[in-house]
């Protein structure tokens, strides 16, 4: 990881996850339309991808994932439907992210590892790549993290469905925001601590 801060993994997740979501929900609270808010959030995530690509010549997988989620939400927001469908569209977007994360677990570069590598300095990125190639336990740890993210987001999407049909639209609108932020916030904090522990363990061992 990079030395840019006391907890670079948490910093990375804040840039990749919190900033685009803050742009989206901030504009929604300011009274902007859903389409404008989704476009702004996706734009912030896209800008993050471009910045990391130029600065480090690396691909920011988490920012791309969130940009895709917001993009799916933007497309679905243009589809007409009843109030229940409009509330369910967030489940489609979250489930899309979950599927991408889970599918990445079957390759050599799970999504969380892509994100951590993208946020590292050139020297640390080379070290992460070496550990990923030479230490199976290191790669498995990030596969496990990606699986946890995928399962948690898939459960969040599934839990939302019965709530939409049980609660009123006004209550669900507020709960939907809280539910997504609580899940992503909890995952981000857990990921930051777990990734730092794994990196310290294998760096020392190396």
C-alpha cells in the first residue's frame, strides 16, 4: 500500500466508494433530480478512474464497479414504472455489483485486490503483484474479501425486495438510503482493517 495516510486502504475505499455516493446523495438532498444525481455520482467515479490511470498507469476496479452500478441505476431511472419498481431498481444495481465481485473470485485478480493494487504506489504495487503470484494465501485472502463484498451486497439487494412490498414508499425511500450506506460503510471499515492485517502479515513474512 501507499504511504499516503495512516490507513491507505480506508483512504482508498473512501475515495472509491464514499465520494461518488456523497455526490449522488448530496445532490438528491439538495433537490436535484435522480438522473442528475446518478450522472454526477457516475461522473465522480469516472474521474477517479481517469486520475488513477494517469497518475499510476493502473486500473481502478472499485471506482469502475461503482460507476457501473450508478450507470445501471441511471438507465433504470429512465424506465417508466410504478412506485414499487422504482424502489426495486436499486436492488438491480446492487445485485449487478455483487455478481461482478463474485465472478472476480474465480480469476487470479479478485476485485478487491484490483482496487487495493490500483491505490498503491508503484513500488508497493509491484510488491502486491509479487505476493499475489508467489503466495497463494495472500491471493486467497483478497478472494475472500471480494466474496464477502459480493455476498453482502447480494443479500442487501434481496432484503430490499420484501421491504419494498411491505413498507410504504415514503418509509422505504428513507430506509433504502440507510440500508445501502450501512452495508457499504460496514464493508469498507472491515475491508480496511482486514487488508492492512493481511498486507502486514505477508510483507513481514516475505
